[in-house]
């Protein structure tokens, strides 16, 4: 069966006065209909640039997609016209951005902004599009939606604005919903409510979800599969169960070890990943994670590892198998690794 979305050898670079920044450097992954895929990693690893590349929203200059394919429902999005791409954005592919206050227009009512998308893509008149906007606001849990549809963004709390963004994204029943850090700056209770709404609506509409986050709790609860990104590359990919129980890349293990656990029976000091991500403005001959890695061997500094399948459906970009090392067994003993 054909995949809903296939990203093949995608390379998105930014051409600056200091040099070429390889923000996304040859990533390949896919997404099935109705599936939830998490893209995780530290800030600056290329997660959001990947999402913006899918929507062809990379600012040019200085950014440019220099290679690869983005196949959506069998069509390469990098080859369609600008007009065709505008008909896909907000319609077949929708996005919930990281900060709703900067994504919503402060001088237009919530209703006007939702209606704009509905009228553009579905061709409904004012009355029908307003009814649809109220229906969507009710769907995402906005109380008294019929009255609040005429309110402005500043009259909503952060959590309610994010619900409005979700309503807007789902207004045309998209096949793919991209959520870029959708719970940033929200308290944990509102975070849970927003994520539950997204999960429920994705199930009801059969929408595939690409969720971009560095919150591993979100990943564990909502994702079917996980892509771990580092320095513009996918360093590990697999099902959420495999990633959490049997992490195969040192970076993934480091991310797991830095998360506090509620079920710990004794105090466990959280570990940190020492050092900083590499500058992507220069070529890295070996493994980009090598300077920060506890499993470093000489080969890591000279040879770039390929994304190799370690077990069916589970691949990692590492010259060694961290599962057999003592530190991973230590992490496993406190419930971090499998």
C-alpha cells in the first residue's frame, strides 16, 4: 500500500555570508494514513525546518531545498506549481504552529480567520462557513462557541488560542496534520487537554499526524513511530515501543536518561548530554554525535555511519550497538532502557 507521505533524501540548506548551513541533510522517512509520527531532538536539529520544507515555506533567500523528494499522495510537492501548493496547504496538509499568538492575526476575529480557510478551499458562503467555524470551535472544546466566534485572539487564553489553531487546521479535514511543538508555554494540564483533542480528532477523521517535540512524555503517550533527529539527520527510527524499550543510538539513550521518572523508588540523579550540537556550517567527516558520545571509538571521528537496521523496523546510525554496553545495562536497571 502506498504511503501517505514519503520524504526521500531531503536536503534543505541556508546560504549565509559565513557559509552553507546544512539544516536538513539527507533525511528519509515515511508516514502512513492515520499514523502518528513523532520527530524528536534538541533545538536546532532540523525538526521544524523539515516541517517547513514539506509545506514549501522555507524563506528564500537564504534557505533552499537543494535535493530530495517529498511525495504526498503520490505527487512530488517539490515539483508542483506555487498555485497547486497553495491549494494543498491548509486543505490537504495543515499545520499547528508553535506559538498561536504570533500565528493568529490580532486585528481579525477568530471567526474571520477560520472562515477564510473554509471559504478559500471549500467554497462555502459566509453563513455556511460561520456555521462550520462554530462547529469546529465546539469540537475542540471552546465553551459558548457561537458567541466567542466573534472574539479576537487577545481575548483567549494560551490554551484556548491553541485550540483555535487546531480548529483552523482541521477545518478542511486534512489528510496530514503537522503539529510543531503544539504545547509550548502551556501548563501541563492544558498540554494534556490539547494533545487529547488532537489525538481524538485524528482518530475520528483518520488524519495522519506529524508531531514535532522534545517532550518525550508526549512521544510515549501519543506516537506510533519515532524519528530521532540530530544535526540535520535521522539517527534512530522505529516504533515508539522499540525506541523506549530498546534505544539503539547513544543520543537517544542520553535523551531517555535526562527525563525524570515518576515511578522511581529511590532518588536517581538525572544525567546530561555534555557538550553542544555541532555547527552545521561545516562538513562533519565522521559521526556528528562523536564529540559528546560515551561509546566513542576512533572510527567515529573519521567514518560517517549509515542508518542501519538493527532489528526489523528499527534502525540506528551508530558504529556500535549500545544495547550490549555496560552503561545501557545500568540505564535498563532503573527502567530507562529496555
